[in-house]
């Protein structure tokens, strides 16, 4: 509900509270997949630029927001406090002194304590609308924010290890498992199958690249690895972590060209707060079409999820390859001659606010 609440404030706010010079009716909206705020701004005469690090139809998707000077900036409350600070710095760097920098989100996302994330040099911030367990905060830029404008100034370096020696790894705020190797990924790496020399590997949902890096270690230098993800910022980290890989920004296997000898994946199973198996289902459905004869899919997910059933719709040989805590690794090989139909989406859980 946060985007509709921000849109409501935009439509009813007094002209004196816009903090936007009358000559500049441009607005930058960061990290909001919903259309409500952008539409409200356009209805009030603004030219709107929408940016998201995640692929969303109709939005610019790059590792860092676009350059330029805008009349006002809006930030949708992100998943982590460090990412909120990063995006608010980027927003403040893209407006002039005296312009408004807005942050909006739901209570369960941390918006009630989010005023501390605004950069030094912004006055306020103050809550201008509290409704439906959401808030809209606005501050006025007075000075250039302290962080240099660029993703590199937010780089996080942290050691990770998957059993072959510790290495420094690059992360950025908001990426999956920031600063660590998560247990599911560690289990997947432990259960990787034998990889022949010269193999072509696809890391589906690559994140910052640990599975791809481990696969390259096992396959040798002549192997090729493609890292596919919907998060442009994660792929910027992956490009640094796996310099021998090819990063591809895309939503689904249709974004890459086969064939592959092996597909590895720790696929996302959440859309916001809601659980969704859509990505797993689409991966199971589409993977056989880009695998070489004899190639296979190896993925990790929570054991309680119906992954076996989803894989058996498309593959003739599905096996559990390892268990660890709540997670299981599956391998799938052999394309079914008559694939079972994938009926609907096995999504569970409520829609996130």
C-alpha cells in the first residue's frame, strides 16, 4: 500500500510543501515497482524518470541511478537500512539545494525509524502523511551529500569461503546474503556434480557469483560460465567477483542462449514478503530447452517445497543430492518426451504491501 499512499500525498499536497522550484517539474522515482506514484506525479504535470536495480517493465534498470538534475526525488523504502541510506544519498545527489527528497514505505519495512537514513545536509525529515500503516517522509536538501555519487563508494568487502580457501568478496547494500555466504548456497556448492573440462555453465539467479566461481574452480579455466540475474547491482558485484564470467541481466532463461552442460541455481522463492514458486516452476519448465543431451540442472531450495513435483514435469531423472538444515539439493536430467503440463502458478502467501 505504500505506493498508493505516496500517490495520495502527491495529489493533495499544498504547493508550498512540494519543495520543488516551479521551473523544474521533473521527478526521479527510485526502487518502486508499482505505478501509482509515477502516475500521480505525471497527472500533476511532472516528467517522471523511474529507476530500479531490479528488472521491472517500463523502468530503467542499471546498477546505479541515472545522472542528471531533477526537481524532486522519491525513494521507495528498500529491504535494508544500508540500502535505504545508499538510495537516499543517490536521490539527494540528483536534486538542487532547496528541492525535496522523499522516502515512503510501510511500517513493517521500517519506515517509522527511517528518518535516520537521510544523509547529512538534508533538513527534516518530517512525516507528511501517515495512513494505512504507511508513511511518507520528506526532507529538503541543503548541502551535497557526503558520499561520492557512485556505486563504488558503497562497496562492501567481506571474506567468504566454500572450503577451498578464504577470499575477499565484493557486495553492495541490498544484495542477497550481503557480507556472507548463505547456508543454501554453501550446500549447493558442496553438492555440485562433476563438471567436465570445457563445460558451459549457467548460474541462474547468480547474485554476487559464489556458485559460478566455485563451478569455475571445479571445471578449470577452459570452462565458460554465464551469470544470469534480474538485479543489476548484484551483477555489478558478480562482474568483480567472477572476472572470467559473462554477466547477463534478464528475467528467465529466454535471456540467454544455450546450449549448456550444467545449470546451477539457488533460485529466489519470495516476491517481496510473499512466497512464490513462480521462478522455480519456470526454471524447471524452461531448463531442458537449453541443456545439451546429457546435461543437467542442480538447484537448492527448502526441503518442504514441492520441488520434486515441479522438476518431474520436465525431467525424467530427478534425485535428491544432499541435505543440510532446512535445505535440499536436487539434480535433474533427461528431458521428458511428453512433459507434464504446468498448470497455473504454485504461489503461496499473501501479496506484499
